[in-house]
C-alpha cells in the first residue's frame, strides 16, 4: 500500500468494513511488501510510479487496462481529497473481490493508492492465482522504473509461491 498523505475518514473506513475487504493482500504478503519497500528506501529509490501523476494518465497504464479496472465510485473526503474507487466491473466473477482506491488532490494528481483483495479470493484454490497476479502487478506498476530490480524478488514471491497446494503454475 502506498503511503497516505492523510488518514482516511471514519466514513471511508466504515465503507471498507462493510464491503468485507481485508487488507491489501494477506498478512504474510503485507510483511513481504513492507520488507520490499524498506529495501527500495534503503537503496535510495523512494519514488512511486503512480504518485504525482494525473489519475487519467494512471488509468491508461497496463495495470488498469489489463485488469479492466473501471471507476465504481468517487468520494469527496473532508480533507478536500477525493477517493476514487476502481473495480474490475466488466468481470462479474472478480468485481467484488478486488478494489483499488486512488486518492487524488484537487488537481487530479494521485497522492495515494492501495489495493484490497478479499481473503476468499486470496485463499481460493483455483482463483488465488488471479489474486496473486493482481497483487504482484500492483507492486510492479506502483514502483518507479528504476526500482524494478529492487522489487522483482518480492513480486516473484507473490506471483509464484513455493507452496501451490499441488497446482502446477506454468510461465513463459
């Protein structure tokens, strides 16, 4: 999850609680993500590709287009920021399982972005591979191009875990 410039409002937190979404990924992944981000900071690469860009430009990037993320809702926060909620709306199977929250300023610039996945999606024996794909892609897309090597191992650990519960994952 990218660092927020201000905490979400109570109203925003209640909406997230009601939606049944749990964290950006799973607790073990959160630790791995935090470790990967710490490595990026230690290497002197604290920049994020999405941060500071126009939301319209971010939406044209592969992460949004590949996963068919479309705007589902816009919420004006008391701080003056706007939270824009994206979901894979064209995919009935996944539209309630994944959510991207982009916080923008009054100029439409992204100041924060996070990904939330339902626990049932992450743990699903068949569809969990798609949860891992969007989680890894989010980290890759959110990282600045110069940080690609620093987050590569982290992304591979998420996308291709050692324990696949008897499933074979083929990559090309």
